[in-house]
């Protein structure tokens, strides 16, 4: 995330003295709750529902998920760009292009191909 | 997110021709699934469990959540920093410092204070 | 649930002296985690994927969700059949047949019809 | 579940001609969404929060989770009591009392004890 976005989120938290509530377990719960609010946009919807259909709600809920990810990263002393970079590196090994191209199976199923 | 992080995530997807699977509904499902994997770190754990205790797993699962958020943003033509900034602005109105200081109640409960 | 099913689940818990871990918050977390395991069966799948396709996994994960619901009910002194019955009664008022027939909208949207 | 509870849930669905929307994937999504509504009761709460504190909300949301489990079981031709019974049997092997007594670790960690 851009540093100014992170600063904005942390300032909002600290202006209200909310850091006291932000233990990692409750932050993890919060990420799950916001993820469910985002998923609710698509409950009963066709698989090919476009974002345009519910754009405002998607923006709102996706922002809430990321907001809590920023708070979680801060609580654990992590940098989101760094951990995502490291994960993509590991995924490159788990899902070699040769086996994974056009194939959505999990790496445990890819192994035997 | 930093542009290079976003590029890395999108390149991983495109190298494997996986964009065809990434409709918004399935991406929203994926964010929820990864959020649950992160929450599982804290199942049965004490409320004050520190991140250090399970740092590797937290890094991994938090990265997975953010990874799918990047993919969702791309699918919907959104910029994560922009939507988080807009949400913090709206939250500043919903949770005025005067009412929200040290108080974790939702804005619907704050309104009457 | 049939009383013998409930007894089986509670006996399993008590044989292992696990009731000490079963505070309502962690049970609620567990229900969410198992719900995610069930949802994972359908990640990336077509909307019309039948149960037959992954029946064993569906049985397993759906059973896990219900298992924790039984434990949650026991922790809160509730009877699952009773609370479901009461909820259906309330839903009958929220979603009158005349307005809801063939219509999947939430009651807040139905109100204006 | 008691047959009359199941009948009540299915009648509610059929009175409104809602079975057409109830494919397994969307039912699995719905179970997750209701599980999140239940978990929300405990967001930011102390680990030892009792059920009494939010009993009405817990009854409501737990009922919603079970309601969708009944609908999922019907969609897949399953009996909830049967699959729970089968799962408890399998768990008895995964978590032998001798190893699992008073121990909340997953069976993969128990194996080496």
C-alpha cells in the first residue's frame, strides 16, 4: 500500500484511541466479517455478474477488507507489499507455468500431472 | 498497493492464463476463503496471542487475502489506495472523534450518544 | 437435531475434556471456519455444479458446520429445532408469500413493492 | 434435525418458489454469510463473553446458519443427523481419547505424540 494510505488508516485509528481493541485475533475476525460483507454482494447472483452492477457496494466492502489488512499488518509489524511479493515468489514454485497454464487446480493436484 | 506489487500479482495470473476464471463472484469467494485461513491461526487461541507466535502462517495467509484483493480490484477497474482513502473519509463522518474516542460501538449505536 | 445425534457430539467433546475450550466466541469462529471449508468445494466451480461431483467432501464439511452448531447451542442452552422454528415464523412475516413469490430480494427491498 | 423442523424450512422455501435459486454453490455461500453474522456478535468482545449478553442475536443468527444447512442437505439429498453421526465416528479415530484428552491440537499435530 502507498505510505499515505497506511498513514490515513492508522491516524483514523489513533485519533479515536482504538488501537487498544486491535489485537491480532479480533483483527483477523474483522477481515473475515468484511470479506463476508463483500461476498454478500454476489449472494444469489449469476456467475457472470459484472462489477458495474453493484460498484458502490463493492468499493465500500473491498475497502473495508483492505483497511483491516492494513491494521493487521501494522499490529504484526508487517509490510503488505513485502509479504505479497514473497508469496508470489513461493507461488511461482508451487504453480510452475508449464503445469498450471489454463489450469485452475490446486498445486496438490498439479503435482501428479 | 505499490504498482510493482500489483504488476507482480497480475503477471503471475497472466503467465498462467488464469484471468478467465477470475469473475468477481469467485474472487469474492476467494477473499473469504483466505480470510478464513488467516482466522484459523487464532482458533482456540487466547485473545492476547501475539503475532510472533505464528508469524510465518500469518504472513502467508494475510498475503493471500491481499493478493485476491488486488485481483478483485483489477477485475473491477478499481485502485485499492483510492477506495481505502474514500472509505476513511466517509468513516470520519460516521465515527466523529468526539463520540468515538475510546469507544468501539458501531456508528448506529454512537448516534444516540 | 435428534437427541441421539446431540448426545454423540457432546460425548465426543466430554470424553476428551474439550468443553473448557468451547467458549461461544471460539465456537462462532469455528462455525465460520467450517463454513469456509464447505464453500471451498465450490471455489471456481460452475454455478450449476451438482453435489454428486464432490459428495464426500460436502458431507464432511457440512457435518463439521452442524457439529459446531450443536456445540454452540449446548454452550448457550439453546435447542436448534426451537430456534429454527421461531426464525421461520419471523421470516414468514418478513417475506409474505404475496410479495416474495419467485422473488429473491431481501425484505428491505420487498417492503416497497 | 426433527422432521417437522425440516418440513417447516422446506415449506417456507416452496411457498415462495425459491428452490430455483438454491443451487449448492449459493447455499454454501449463504451458510458462510450467516456464519459471519453470528461471528459479528463477538467482534471485539472479551473471550469469556457469555451467550446471555447477546442471546436474541445469537438465536437469530445460529438459526439462520442451521436453516441454510437444512436447505443444503435437501439440495444434496443428505440427512444431517446421518452425516454428523458418520463424522463423529471418523473423528473418534482421528482424535483418540488417549492422545486428545485436554489437548486442542489438530490431529496432524497429535500424530507425533
